[in-house]
């Protein structure tokens, strides 16, 4: 078992994409459930103020660096995560693995329109993957047990949650084990990307850590205030921890 690295009081698994995929394949083969949490700059900020979100992330078997800024912060602070393992990239890699191995997948989240377009695209691109079921993300907390049972009844090996934080983290913590899925991965806005609802930043922007800025350009009114607040707080957190270590 790899020891986790500590970045801004969060413990993150220092794994590469290939290592994570191997863990997922082993989990399915050995029937040992594996829950995956991902953190970016905004989530690390929010985890400081939201104890339930923090607990929900930390109880995942794997916690990965979703944002390039988290990898850079780890190097500034001496933790040195090997690479970014973006939630959307892991999503696509697991779909491809499922295509090769005939895994069964359940998709939970987004609007029904987005979900329908995405599952149609997955069926076209990954014909060897069995779509065990799909359900939109519009349900209240009282329905969570029913949703978990629906997933269990589907016999899914993989469960992908295209829901916002902290709803997806809380669902994974409280109901992930009840779903019967061996790999549970909260993929956030990945459903929107695969369905064509939103565009992902070009690879060159991703490598520069500017994927957040690309999203900001697409949705300035909704994301502007959020990014201004969380990015400033993230930089302050790094500076405070760095100064604390060098005193």
C-alpha cells in the first residue's frame, strides 16, 4: 500500500494513471470495492470549511490529484505528487478498460438529456462496455437508498457519478458500499463533456494548468466569483504552509 502524501492538510495518493487503472482492474477481479475521490484547488479550499465534505473525501480508498495546481502545490510544499490524475481522464480510461474487458457500468448524474446523449456516445465509442443502467442526478436525499438499490440490481462493476460536490462525495460515503459496484468514481462535470454539452480545454491549456481559465471563459458569470474566491484562498493556503515550514 502506497503511503499518502500530505498537501494542504489533505492526504493524497501519489499514483500515476497507470497505477490507478491497475488498482481498479484488481478491485474488480478480486471483488474488493474501491471508492475514488479526486481533489482540485477549489475542493481543497472547501474541505477546510466543510467537515462533512472533508470526511467524505478522506474515507475514499483512493484520493487523487484532479487539478494540475494541486500537483504544483505538492512540489512547492515538498510532497511531490508524480502527476495529475484528472477525474475526466480516469473516467475515459476506465471506459476503455471496460470496453476491452466487458465490464458493466452504471451512470448516475446530470440531466436526463445530457445522460441520454452521453450514453449514446459511450455505446458508439465503447461497444464492449455493457451499460448496466443510467439515472439522472435529480433525486433528494430520501431517495438515495432506492437509487443505491437500483444500482445494486443492475450488477454494475463500475459506478460513475456525474454530480456536483459535495453531493457526490456524500453519496459515495453513505451509499457507495450499498451499490455493489466494485469501483465507484465521482467524475463531476465529465458527463457534460462526453455528451458534448461543454467543451474541454485543449491539451496545451491543460498542461499549463489553465483548464479552469478555459471553463471561466465559457461561463464567466457563474464561475467568475467562485474562481476568484477559491483561487485566492488556495494561493494563501500554500503561502501560509510554506512560510510555516521555513520559520
